[in-house]
C-alpha cells in the first residue's frame, strides 16, 4: 500500500518522460534509452517488475480507495515486492542463525556474524540510549536494523530496487517507530505521568500553548526519521542516474570513462550508506525511546529525594 497524490504522480511522470526523452537524443538512442530507463527504475516505483531472461511482468493493480480528498492505492508495485522479499530474507536468515547458535556454545560462521551485529546493537545502541531496560526492546531494534539493511542493499543488485527509496515505506517504518516510542514511554512512566509530561511542567495557564507544542514534538521525531532515510537512499540513485546522463547530454561516449568511474565510486559509497542509514534509523529510534524511559527514571529519583 502506498499513499498517492495526483500532483506527485504528475511530477514523477514528467521527470521520467523528460529523462527518457533526453536518453533517446544521444547516440545509439535505442540502446542508450534502455540503459537510462534501467537506471531510472531504481529511482521511482513501477507497476512492473523486471526479471532477467524474462523481461517485464505486470503486477496486480487494484482500484484506489478514496477517503475524502486522499486516495490510497493498494496495488502491488515493485517496491512492495522487494519489501516482501526483504521480509522473507530476514526471516530465513534469522531462523538459520538461531538454529546454528542453539547447537553450539560458541557460535561460528554465519551464526557468529549475526551475533556480532546483535551484540553491537545491544551494547552500543540499546543500553547506552535506553539503559538496562532497553534490552527488552532489543528484538524490535534488531528487526528494524536488519530489515532496513536488507532493503537498502537490495537496490545495489542487478534488477533490484530500494524499497526505502519510497517515502511510503519509510513512513510505515516511522509510524511503527512512533508507536514504539510512545509505548515505551507509557510503560516506563505510567499513563498518568505520560499525559502530565505533555504539559511541559509549566503552570496550567500556559497549557494551551505547551500542550500543542509537546504534541507536535511527538510527531516531528518520526517525521525526521522518515525523511532522513528516504532522502539518503534515493539521493544516491539520483546522483548515479545524473552521472550516467552526462554521456547523453554531451552525446558522446568519449567522456564515458569519467562518469562511469564516479558511478563505481558512488556505488561503493552506497554500500557504506546502506549500513549507515540502517544504523542511524535504529540508533535514533532507541534514543527517542530512551528519552521517555529516562524521564520516568528522573521523576522517580526526584520523588525519592523529595521524600
């Protein structure tokens, strides 16, 4: 499912048509157009799926669901397919690692590799940001990290697509993070103290000002997570398309080695960014969860000192 906006759809189609037309104006227009279009498919979503030796496959399309001025498209798109693929890969890898580690006292091979990431998320992300109580949220943090990482890496393989380059996907991840942030704060503080925290601790006369600000602050954190991940993942693909497009802009393959050299460098950078953005999303989520949990701890300490 993804949110569709008529203006956004027009912009995407206009950009696609413009770039596709630019590709055809170069030498060997047909082959250049196919190359350019193949690169462009990494940037925007599509109702078709490209498979090697098979070609394009039309994905199921459903009528949009209209709610007021908004419409929700429940059609299966390329990004949805790779979202499912990432989920299946994560499930297989997690089960495989769990079985390998359960049979050995000292993990080896793939099980050891997974344990390295597990210990890193626990010791460097969860506990420093959330305290010892953050260990119980470790399964969520690990799932978030590996799920985002697999989706990021899927865009670097041939015929692949980066699902996290779709703002609807990052919006869904941010929505789940928002729920977990509030749940962890409520469980640590209690519902009464959680609501009292929205007043900012000021006099009740200032509540009409502070409460809207505090409520708005609850949504800015996951919104920042959504935009950060989306922009970083789609930005690299746009740069790659732009560099390859220089060949068609100058209408000469003589300058091809220079853009291709830059593209190779950016691909290696994208590999690093795939890990980095998965870590940043997980780290910031744990940090926001920890703020609510630490607020409860600080209130408990102040209450004990008051008594």
